[in-house]
């Protein structure tokens, strides 16, 4: 049993456990307008967390790649970006669904968190478009890395800008969950992080194999 | 001394240069020969610090060209295409390079360089976009010569020149050699250079196929 | 640094002779303004929309001009002239940013009076605040557009990719500039938009620094 298989197995188990815990086991949260749909929270928050984490990983790998161009950093940057895009979209969709049901008169575009999530998704899509548009392997990694570092500035500053300038009309009831339920959210974060790690690792392995395949076919041509 | 240390340059799947190791001394004029696609242009661009090798290093007097911005002041380059700013005049194009080199009397030096390249006094105030191919080529050459660089890299400089222009270029090359510059000329027209050349390096599919002092240019 | 001013001077001199970029930018800004005028009938609505329309036009004009500028340098081969200069590659970036920011400011100055016309109370516009915000936003935007245009023109889709890359990175500028401009149209003093101004300044500094360090990776 190699490390990868263990990681994937643990991630799957953790996610299954989380689904059960979040949907069945966790008690009803108090103080929410729509108590049943509140459970989306256990999926929305961890998804958003992973969306941002994955981008930070891409930015870190980009910086490492520029510092010392080893292919593995480029593979990591790209893998994390692909997985992160999916989680970010999930986060946005679940977040909008939940907020619509929960808050009266909710306007998503006065919410700094929604705006930032949208900017994050735009950044991911731009990153992937850029990668798709460069044929030369050497340049692709470098150009994508440069963009990654610039985008990692844009996203947090978008949050700041939105917080400073945009003042929403709706008010959030309380600050969310009762403390007792925090443990379910915490477990969710752990489960999602494992899922992200497993997916990113699998994607990474695929990228490494692709690179080897290309190198092998080139050697054959000579 | 300009040195190529085991230089390889790959573009995606294609390899332009492979394991090239060469050294070019002062006071020598080398003809760089080879069919289209053999890597001559890539080699010159690497020597001009316009590109970076996939592996290996290009050094000028021991310093890696990629790391030492100042060494670029000593290298004059004229590529395949004239690469001029169409909206600027011939004089302005050359003077721009002179100013970037930090020369105080950029205008005067640009004018001398244009003289050396055989560009007549009339027409220097015309926008480069309005010039003929031969004239553009002379401006590009002037830009390579301005500032008295120690290394002069020319990619097929005779292309587009008429008899007068070619004669001026030959005179300029002789002058450069006399001054002690290192000159590297990529060419299809080796016999033309004839007596000016001290050494001939031939490339074939990215590798050095032949490297010999000139006896009779091939 | 000397090289930066030489490059900027060269860019501006070329632009002064051809006026390609400025014409395209002005036209774009006017077209967007026209759409804004036509789409919103109510005077009050227009005032609210004015700054949004303005900065949308500026961002797209910036993407357009920076993309063209780099595409030209690459296609004509003149980028080599800049790369062959004995200067830090970061200085080339600075020079191009200075030139681009200058052109953007010129377009904004030409168009701003027209946009202010959308505001119901022209006399209440705080010009000083407007000027400061516009300059801070423009510098940051120009820096982002310059480095990203260099990146995009190296890819296959070239110029079409610049707006795609620019929006996520420049969103903080868009958000802050729009809100601060609306406030300025309503007569706000600089202290009231201090948060936005600080953010714009911070963004500009960070992107200028990043662009300076990363330019070499993109072009050579």
C-alpha cells in the first residue's frame, strides 16, 4: 500500500463520515431562519477555505518555480489550480444558495466575501486560460507563475477594497453557529483538506506521467 | 572573450542548439555558416543576451550574460529583420541605442555610426517606416556599430544591401577588426566575406559541425 | 532608472507621432460613455452609474493599449532593442508603465468632463479628490496592465488574453476607484475616501515592485 493509496482512502472515508455527520448527526442549529438548509454551511465554508488554500499553494509553487525551475513545482501549481477551481465554484454556488434562503433582501454583490470568491474564480480561469495558450513548456511554467504571483495580490486586496467601500444592507443574524456545532465545521475542514490533498496529488501524478511520456516519445524520435 | 559553455536551447519539442561549446577571442572575425534552421540565429541571439539557454551558459570575460546587465553595453547586434521603430527617424533610432548606452553626445555618435554603415546624409530625418529595405538594413547596422562595442553580432547583414551598401559594410567590418573587436557574422554568402574572416564555424542541426581557421572560405 | 525614462520618452514620442493608441482608447471611452447615456434615462440613475462607466472604460482602454504596445514591440522585433540595453529589465518595465500611465491620464483628463456631465450637480464635484484618486488608480492599473500585457503577448491568444488576465488582478483598483470617484462626484473631501486612497496606493506599490522583479522572467 503506497502513500497515495492511503491518502485517497483516508480522504474518501473522511468525506463519507463528514457527509453523515453534517446531514444526519449534527443537531439542528438554533437561530437560523431555514434550519435544514443551514447544513449547507458545513460544505460551503470548507469549500471556500480550500478554494483559497489551493490558490495560496499555486502561488507558493509559482514562486518556487521562478526561483529554481524544477518541473515538479510547475506540476504542483497547475494541479492545485485545477482542483481549487472546482472547490471555489462549489463554494460560490453553495454560498449563494444558502444566503438566498437565509437572509431577506440579500444582494450577493454587496457582500465582500462573495465578490472576493468571484474574483478568485476569475483568477483561476485566467490562470488556466493562460496555461492553455502557451505551447512551449519552458515558457508556460514561467508565464503562469508570474500571473499566479500577481493574482495572489489581487484576491486579498479585492476583499479589502470591498470591505472598505461596500456597505451591505442586510444584516447577518448573530455571528453564525453555536459553539457546540463548531466541531462539525472543524471536521468538515479537515475532511475537505484531505480531499483536496488527494485530488491534487492524483492530478500531480498524472502531470508527472504526461511529462515522462512526452520525454520518452522525444527520445524515440531521435 | 565570449564563451559558450555547453549551451543547449530548446523551444518546446524542437532543439535549436545542442551542447555548443565555443570561444571567441578579441580581434577575430568569425563567419557562422550553416543551412536554414541550423541554429545560427539562435546562437547569435544567445550571444546578444536576448534569449536564455535551456542549459549551459554564455559568458563574457567570465561573467554570465544573464546576470550582468553592464556587459550588454559592449555588445552590438543586428538581427535578421531591421527591427526599427517606424515612427522614429533613422537618426532617432540609432540615437536611442546610443542614449541607452549612456553616451553623452548621442546624436553625434549616431550620425557617425550612420556614416560607417553607409547611410547617406540625406534621408536621416525620414521616418524609418518610409525607408527602403536596404536603407533600413543600414540603419540597423549603424545601431549595431554605435558606441564602439567590443562584440559585434550580425545576422545575414548583406541581405537587402546594394553594391554600395555592401561595400560600406565590408569597409566597416575591416575597421572593426582593426579596432580589435570580436565579430561574429552569420551568413549564406561566405565567399563575399573572403579575406575579412579569420575563422569559420559551421552549424548543422544545432551542433558544431566544423570549426576551422579560414584557409579558403568554403 | 535612466533607462526607464529613456524608454518612456521613446514610447511617448512614438505615440505622439502616430497617435494610434490614444485614438483607440479615446474612442473606446466615448463609446462606453454613449452606451451609459443611452441606457440610463433617469438623471439620478446616471449619476450613480457615471463612475462605474468611467472606470470600466478606463480598464478596457488600458488592456487595449498595453496589449497593442507589446504586440507591436514583439512583432516588429523592437523588443530586442530594449532587451539589449545595459539596464535592469525591471527598468524597461518601469519605462513602459510610465508611458502607459501618462497616456491613460491623458485620456481620463479628456473624458472626465464628459462623465462629470452625467452628474446632476457639476458644481459639487470635488476636483482635488478626483485628481488624487485618478492618479493613484491609474498608476496601479498601468503597472498591472504593463506586466500582464507582456505575459499575454507571449501566449498564442496574445492581445485577446489581456483583459482576461487584467480583471482579476486589477479588481481592487476598480472597486476602490469607482466608489471613491462616486464620492468625489458628490463633493467628498480626501479624508472621506482615505481608505480607498490608501488601498490604491498600496496596490500600486506592490504591483510596481512585483512587475519590476518579474519582468525579466516574462520577456527573456
